């Protein structure tokens, strides 16, 4: 049997490099992604922004920029914030193509925001928090930069099916993307938001069907991992197959959540 040479743990890259290595080369795919460019959650964020008309809005983990684009119509200024310089360049280019002159970009990690206290009226984040390894610290930072009377909106994939479904869900996500940390449950979100000094509302839930080939292509998943995902889907017990609506061809359906929170 031939063994793959394995680097010692001391040579492994930090989690942040894993994230930028995963997302940087895929920036164009995230700008173009139909899953990210649409959705009721995006509509919810746009509607809340239209109601609040924030002078300054912050998009944490902006990825391909769809939240920033949605906020730009209602906000005075939008800061698109991400670890990946490639993502930010793609967002500015697409914002320019759309004639959105009020988006600026800033690179950094959500757990250390380079912004003054109370400097934003609206903070939003969508499909990014499942990569945050220290959710408490990131939410404390989001709370710190949110002005009194401001509003925060967090949208992400969530875990709803109990421990069995949860284990399969996180495993599928991790095989696709080694920078995945965790799809948190609504209870985890509520507790973490409260610890950070937010007053969270009851979350709203939706379902999101993922097209298997484009879900894999967006993360440039290597064949060995794609094969493991297929094997895991085929090994899923009935409870998991039912909850995730695993289809022939590997398409499946996730739970998503939106939680709105105000300073506590
Ligand atoms: C799936 S994309 C986000 C999609 C986008 N928000 C949307 O609605 O279309 C996830 C993004 O989160 C970013 N990200 C992950 N961890 C981060 C962190 N700790 N700080 C800042 N950005 C982070 C990644 O670089 C990536 O661009």
C-alpha cells in the first residue's frame, strides 16, 4: 500500500490562510453564484435596510458582495469587509459595473474589526459565520461597532435536524470546504448574541436547495473529497436523507436562518 506523504502538524497552515486559499481563487464564482445573488434572506436584509436608511452599513464576510449590493441602495455608505483581498477586488469591480459608488472595501477578520465603537447603524452578515472559529469574539466586535439604535442581521446555514442530521451536515460541509467551522443551531445563535450584548428577535427559517455540481464547483472541490461526499450521502440513514432531501445526483436541501438583533 502506498502512503500519501503528510506534512507534520507544525507545518499546517492557520485557519485564516485556509479561508483565503479556499475563497480567493473562487471570487468570480461567488459574484456569479445564483444561490448567493438571490433568496428571501437577501430580500429581508434589503427591506430592513430600506426601513432603517443607515448612514453607514457594514457587511461582514461580504464574499461576492450580494449583501453589500443590496445595502447600497438604502445606505449612505457601505463597507464590504472580508479576509480575502480577491473577494474585495471582485466586489469593488462588480459594484462599479452596477454603478454603486457608495461601497468601499476593507480587508480583515471579523474577530478584530478596524472600526471605531458605534460607527455603523447597520451590521449584516450572510453565509459567512459558519467559517468564524470564535463566534463570541466576532459578535462582540459586531456589537461594539454598532451604534445605539442600530440593527444587526445575521443570516446563515443552520442546523435544525437534531444530532444525527447535524453530524452528517457538518461532515458534508467539511468535506467540501476544510475551512468550514460549524452551522450553528438557532439556540446557539440566540445564546451567543445574548452573550455579546445583543437583544435577538426570534429567528426566521427557510430551506435552500443546493445543486450538487455547482455547489462543488464553487469551492473547487478535489475529486477525492467529491467522492467522499457522494459516499457519505449514499450511506446516510433514512432520517438524514429525509431531512436533507438528498436526491439522486447529490442535490440536497439545507436549513437557513435569519436573526435580527438590536443592542441589548
Ligand atoms: C460564502 S462567502 C459569503 C457570501 C456573501 N456574504 C453573500 O451573501 O453572497 C463567505 C465569505 O466569508 C469570508 N470569511 C470567512 N471567515 C472570515 C473572517 N474570519 N473574517 C472575515 N471574512 C471571513 C470568506 O473570505 C468568504 O469571502
